[in-house]
């Protein structure tokens, strides 16, 4: 699958794939801004619900490593600000 995103919201992992239309990316940005302002209970837009999938063959330790590295970058950025 191409154009895949992994989103973390409220401890939940949401995999989106096949993002190919401008409307997908616009909806993703708008939703992320809404979540930032209103919290994790904001529903994913319908256009993105259609893109949800469960990956096959992705090792959890690889995903956890990526998430840990992302967290470290965010912490380092906050400390340097």
C-alpha cells in the first residue's frame, strides 16, 4: 500500500493508507487541528474512515521504536525552546 500514515490519538494507533487525493490531506490537517483544540474524542472525517486499514507484517517493535524516537525528538525540541 502507498501513501501510508500512522496516527496516534489517545493511545490508539490508526493506520491510513492509499492517501492520494488532495481532499485526503486537507481532511487530515483539519482533523489534526480539531484534535489539537478539542481533544482526542474528535471523530475522524468520513473521507479518512474509508482509508483505515490494519497492516500485515508490520512488527510492533518497529512501530514502537519509531514512536519512541518521535517522542524523543518532541522532548528535545521542548527542552531547547
